[in-house]
């Protein structure tokens, strides 16, 4: 049986125009969408709303995306960890590898095509944890890194 509630997505970025675009695209695709403009607000919403996926910018005020990833990695296993798709203008392999090492599920470089991002969100929602882990290991390997996060 299909889950009766739509997928809940948290979009986190300090650019209000981008948050509007993300909210519009995600809601148009049938997802319940919540937004935050900094990492501290994102962590609060993750605890309160338990999103299925977090779209996370790395460069933000108050608490950046790196801090959010570290906080999520430090959560006890009993607390659900949402799947995290990093949305960032950072393109260096070191930044991408670091995001995956801290538990990111996927990494999308800005600027991005909204239709492709929606496809990535659907894919991340549809894959099992085992499939995502395998995909993450493959990405880390292609970046010449060893998987350090579980």
C-alpha cells in the first residue's frame, strides 16, 4: 500500500528567491514543502517536522550546511535521519567528497535545472537505504575517497 501522506521536503537556503522556486517546483510535483533560511532553523524543523528529504545549501548564515550535516551525523540511530541532497555552487571534488563523508545522499551543483532536481528528489525517495549506500560508496570511490560515514 502506498504511503497516504505526500513526501515531506525541507528546502534550506538563504536565498529567498531560490526558496520560492524550490517550494513551487516541489509542491507542483506533489510534495509537502517546508523551508528554512539557515541551518539552525533547519535543524529545528528536522526535529519537529521529520522531513523525508532535505535540500541543503552549504553556504548560509547562522549555521552553514556543513554544521547541519555534522549535527545530523551525530544524531543517535533511534532518531530518523532524513536523506540530504546538497545544493551548492561549490564544485571542488574536496567539497563534494566532504559532503558525502558527512552523510549527504546526493550532491547537485548550482545553478541547476529544476526538472532534473525533481527527478533526483524522486530517485532519492524511491531508492532503498542499501541502494543509496551503494551509490554513495561508488561516488566516494570515483572521487578517490574512502567512505567514512555509515
